[in-house]
């Protein structure tokens, strides 16, 4: 594309960055390269590519033209040097951490995490001689106490899944850097449209691109964004030799499609979520609503400082505990009872009976997940219909 004399907006970059139709026979939509392997002009070229002396494609587990375009676009939107797209969000996290960590290293993670991330840290990394410490990072001072001389990575989500607690990315990053640790932020809830952790001091950003980036509930994908040198290590070792979690070109094309409407979708998700949160906070069956856009949200000032908009996710605490949570979900008619988030469809899940059911109540409580907690992913349906469904499901609880 021609050089521009002014910075381009988010939506423009999400649609156009890294692709010129005139370089591909005028095709408006980037082609999908389905080849698993790539030919070399001669053995010398093959050698140069394998040793890294010459850029180019070798084998699609390591790189693919369609996937490479997605990676360039994600790095641009997050403000990072490079990106690695993977077969899932967990593929991004595991490929990165297995590349960074050795036996004897340590990880400090926030006490509230996506269930599979917690399981990987608690049950997986500890088998390899890696020390994992969990701390309430909503207070940055707790990080100082949890860090050790061996801490290599500090990992957290903000907002946290599923209770919406926020973490001060800039404050935590500053502390971690003083101790020589890398900061990895899961930005799935916000996407780069609402929050850019790298600009706030984080070193790495991970995504489940399955969620808002794809946006349509029809793919599984992940990504990690950060310094080019680290991303190359994650690609050459973490994916190529460890996890094999490479993204298919078909799924990469679907994420590229999703990015084109990301700004529009996030605006609508946020508008509708604000409306639903304001409705829920006044209902007698609801003990608490955690949503960064509410005036009484405990971390409202932090939300306004590091998030452009409050997001499309809501956590609500029902007064009746576990029983109320399951009854509420079973009464929903328009909201779909399902895990995942960020789809066009509104989704509802009760962590205590669904995603976090394998854990004992005391373990859930220790990680900030109560028995009556319900997580809502507000979709793109007509807001009046969503309001009606929530009110009828809450009636009589």
C-alpha cells in the first residue's frame, strides 16, 4: 500500500494493515494459503532459510503466508514488534511459558485466572520443577512479597476471568521490571481496542483469539505479542519443537475477517453491557454487579485510566448463592448457557457449576470465585430483548 502522511485509525489498520490487493492479482480479500510445505529454488536457499539467514516459508507449522498476515496485523494493533498466532489461547500461553522457563525458575500469577490457565500453572508447570506462586495482584504490594530471585514471569488477566477484578498493569510491570521478571498480560477480555498492555509497561500480551478477535464463535485460535526476539523463540522452540500448536490458514483467515469489524463490535458490546449492568445493579435478587462502567465499581478510577471502554463482560453475585446461580441460568431463554465469550450471541455461565466445578468450594473461594457468581458475555442482540430475558430469569429468585 502507498505510504501515508498521517497515522491511521484502529479500524483502518485492522482492515488494511500488511496487505495490498495489487500484489495478489487485485484480490480484495487476502488469499488463503493451504500448502503444508514450501519449495526452495535450490539447496542453498533451503539452507539459508533453515538457518535464518533469509526470510521465507519452510513448513506451515513454523509459518504460513495467511497466518503471517494475521500476526503482522495483531502486532500492529497491540503496538508490539511481532506476534505469533497459535491454535488456541492455551497454545499461546504454553508455547510462550515453555520457551521462557527452566527447572528452578518461578512464576507469580494472580489468584484469579481462567480455569485452564490455572490448571496449567498449578498441575502442569509444577511437574517440571517450576515454582508457581499465586497472589492477589489487585494490590501491587502483594507482588513484592511473592517475588523471589528465581521469578521469571508475572502472569495475570485484567479484567480477571470470571470476577472482573482489575490489576494495575503499569504498577505491576514497574515492580516486576525492578526484579528482572517479564510481565505477561492476558488481554482477551479487552482486545487491543479497549486496552494495550504493552503501552502500559507489560512485556508480552496473550489472547484467546477464539473470543472477541474472531467474534463469531466459529474458530479456535490464540496469539502472543511482544519483542521480536522472544516471539521468534516462541515460534522456533515453543511451537515448532514443544507444543506444535500452529494455527491453520483457514482459521487465520476467519480471525482476519473478525478483525475487520472488531471496533464496531466492541463499541456495541460495551454499550449493551453498560445498559445491562445498570439494570442488574438495581435488582433485589442481585447482591453485587462487577462492571467497570458502573460508578460504584471499586476500581473505577483504574478502569478509566487503563481501559478505553468498560468492556462487554459482566460478573454478578446473586443473593441465593449456588442454588440461585443454577436457577437463574436455567430460566434464561435468549442468553445461551455456554462457556466462551465475545460472540455475537449473549452467553451466560455459572463458574461454580461449570468451568470451576472440578475445584472444591474452598479452592474457588480462595481464588475469588463465589458460589453465586454468574458471568455474562453481552452479545449483539437488541438490548431490549436482553433486558427482558434477564428480568424474567431473575423473577422470584
